[in-house]
C-alpha cells in the first residue's frame, strides 16, 4: 500500500543526510519552479519512504529520489515555511561530461541514459502514482543496486525487468535527437504504389533504436501523404497510424499514387528522451524529474512516381487492326481512357480511324474500317498524359483469296484458290494442321477418313494477315483394299475384298454394263456378264452421310450369237428391239453405241433402250448368257432415233391481255418475254404440258417473244408475236 504524507518544508533541515557526492557541473538549466505541497507517494514500509514524492505548486508531478546523499532526504521533510515561504527548485539536464552519483556510486553514462529513458518513458505518471511509476522507481534503484520495494510483488519486478531489458541497448552517447529511417519496397507499376515495409527511429548520437520498444504498444508513428492515398479507391485516405514494437511494424503500409509525379510522405513520432533531468534546491536531496513532454521527431520523404510505359502488340488484318495494349494501369485520378489513332498517308483521301476505350477494359481492342494494302501511322496514348505514348507504322494486309475449292480423299484434302492482290504467301489450315505456301494450291495429308474438316486460306503479307476464305470438306471412307476374284463363269464372277471400316454397304458397277450390285458384306457375285469379256469394275464403299470411296478391279469371263435382231419402234429418245429368243434362263445384253449409248441386260427377247439422243445413229449388238457360258456379240445392227418434234405456238392478242397456246412440247420450259429498252425481259416462266395455255397482261402494243427450251423429244423454238 502507498504511504501518503502531506506536509510543508521547514526552513531548518531536520534529519540526517545520506553520505555521498553531489551532482557535478550540470550541463543544461531549465526554468526554476516552486512547490508548496509535498506528498510522499512511496509504497512499502517506512524505511522506503521518500522514494517517490508528489509535488504541487507551479509544477505538479511525481519526483523520484536521486539517491544523491546530499541535503535533507524526502523521508525527513517537514512543514516549516509559511505559504509564501516556498522552496525553489532548479531543473538541470545532465550532459555527457557530467558526473552523477547515486547510492554512493558514480553511475556510468549507460546507466545515466537508462535511468533517463525509464523516467521519461514510464515515470511521468502525472498527478498520482501508478503501478507503472512504482515499477519505474524499482527499475532505476535496481540499476544502481539501491534499496527498493516491490509494491505489487512480481507484477512490479517483472515490469521493472522489462524496462531494464528495453534500455539495454543504450550506450550513454544518446542526444535525445532522433531521425526516422523508413524502408520502402520497389515501386510497383501494377497498382502505382510503394509499400512501407519497415521504419526505424534512431538517436543521432548513438544510433539507438527507439523502435526497439516492446512495452506500452511500442513506438507509434503518424503518417500524412500528399499526392497519394493509403487506399486504392475513393474515398482517399491520406492519414494513417502504425506501431513499431520490438523493431517490428504491426503491418506494412501501401501508398498508392494518385497520378505520376511526386508523393510526399510526412512521418511524425514522439520518443522518450534518454536525458536525465535532476532537481536541486538548497538543503534538499536531489530529485529526478521525469519529462512529461516527449521529444517530437518529424521526417518528410519524397517518392518519385514514373509514368506508365505503354507496350503495344499489333495484329494486322486487311481492314482491321487488333491491339493488345499493356503497361497501363488505372490511376486513382484522371479519366483512365486510352486512345488509338491510325492515320493514312497524306493525300490518300482516306480518313483516319480512331478508337477510345477505358483502361480497365480487359482483352484486345480492334480498329475497323481500314483500307487493305495501305500504310498507316499508329499512335496509342492515354487521354490524361499519365503514360508514355506509343508510335509505330504498319501496313494493312491483302484481301481474302477467292474461289476456294477443297477436294477430299480418304486421308487427304486438296485445296486451291485464286490469288489475292498484295499477298506474298498464304496460310492454309485444315483442322489443326497449318501450312504456309507461296502458290495457290496445296494438299494436306495425314487426315482421318470419314471426318469433317474446316478449311481456311488466309492471305499474308507478314506481319500483316489479310482476309480469309473458308470452306468445309469431309474426307471419304477408307479406300477399299485389293479385290480378289474367287470364281468366274462365262456369265458371272464372285469377288471379295477386305472389310472397309465405317462402311455399311458397297456398290459395284462394271464398265459398259448397267448392272449395279450393292452388298452389305465384303463379297459379291456379279452375274449377267458377257462371254469372253474383260470387265473393269468399280467397288465403292458407302455409309449414310459419308463421302464414298472407290477402288478399281478387273476380271475376264469365258464366250451363240444372237440372231434376228430388228428394230420394232423408234422415238427421238428410245429404240425398241427384238430378236429370236434363246433357251429358258437366257439373259441378253444389248450394247447400244452412239450418243448417250448404254448397255442393257434383259431376260426376254426384246428390249427398249431409253434416254437416247434424237435423230442419231446407234449400233446395237446383243449377247446371250446362260449357265454354260456367254455368247459372242451379234453383228451390229445400225438403227436411228427419230427427229425431235417442233413445238407449235399460237397466240390471240387483246388490248390488255395476250393468250398463248403451246402444243407438241410436253415437259418443256417456256419463257414469255417482253421487249423493253432494247432487251427482252422475261415476264413469265412455265413448265409445259401436252397442251399449254398462258395468259399474260401484256398490251397489244408491246412486242412479245415466246421461247420454248429444247427437251429430249422437242426442239427449241423462239417466236415473236406480232
């Protein structure tokens, strides 16, 4: 418990003074002060009285016994003076060369600095003692090995030990004048910031770090920033506080620049002075006076914020320029807008192309409306001037190639196109295969059968990439393998082949033979063949939705010649023939040669060959086939199709309408045309029947022409109606 005593000082000094040596030659003098009331604020038994005294007067605060051994000790002070007879105290600041005796020992400069630091940091408790002030008193007495009392037991001793540990680094050369040493990270251009990673406050006399404090929340530092903000968005924060405990910042502080230029950071802190302040008065024991007011330390730091540096990557097309602009990050102030201008050569008659966009836009931006094969000057800059601008030249690419054709095989696609003016080469892409060529044809190999591939051909004049032509091609089924002839007769043959992957059926055709075989298995028997005949066949693999693939093969049959061959009937497009019938089961093959000639196989002794050309001569040979073989061809019979019919056109013209009749032209295409401006303009199209009637709203005064297109059985006719 604290022992509180209130009394006034007598004019005569009572009590014995402690032996010792007084303070020698103090260096610095402060203003004197007087006190009229003295309260013993010590704790413990009476033997510890006078260690801490609360004085009241022109100065009110705690005084700590300096253990000087001179004058009347505070424990023996008694009331003597009247109200006007007050003790006048003189404050001195101990300098580096001053000698101080405490507890009958000359203290070292290090001890002097420790005691001064402890007193000025923890001893200035104000108008009443506290646990901290008692711990401070205990600490200074421990430093000089003086009698001491732990007011609160371990709480006091532990706190005192921590105070002493915190002052161990003091050397005695401290001046109490300090400087602030901030440490910043490298400038971060991504968010225009500097980060305060560390800060130290060191005495200019000894380099003692006041930031090493570990008690009382460490060392507090206030910061004020100009030209920046402690937040990366509005509202801006221009003030911030931090604490340094044991030379460790509680957290790093990032300062964001508002624009390029200078950031000014003002740092302000208050440090406890390591200087020892002593009070002396006539006949009185020397006292230690804590300094209530801390020492102010200010530091101003300037940080240079550079402009952003734009980096521009161009992707040049025929009529567009795509830009990938990097190096610019949005600032806290300004419009944060970027502008790109592509300017054509003077006198070209072409307008410049401009594009503005927010700097926060991600991805690429594109300038459109450029002219192909044209040089441009490009300028890219930010609107506010917060970045260095970019300037460069480029020439737009050529237009796209035309007439793109893609022809597919089983594992290849052949590509061809018409050249593009200004192109130096072409990039051909089929699926994921890309090839650059200088010509206008190429073949891409190594593809998968029955697969659809996108095909792109882009004209190049590097670094410019021009227009592209696109198509699609699907590779065919795999090509059938080798066809094996297993068995052959005079009228048939059996063939087989390896199964084609993906095929669901097959088609087999023979040259000069109308037969078509479509098996689903990889084997087939071809019948109705001619004796002694060599055939070339085409085997085609088929599947729904797939492009067929084919392979050729050949075989030969073994060889009674058909007689009585005669023409039964002829039309412009068909010939009906008959001949003497052979034995049951005989099949006949008619070979009709001439325009649109064909081979027809029948099972009876007559046949009509259709789809022929009018008024044309044909030769017909017939071959019979049965199970024992195949006959030679009969001697050729020369026959002729009839002429095409001539359509008949009649018309009846009225004042406002014209009625037209077309006969003898079934299934033909008819056009009704009117003469306008020296040219015939079609006003009606019809598909004719056996007799066709057409009514059109054309006045008698207009010239009309009727055109009937040719068909397989009719001639073309054009008639102008008067």
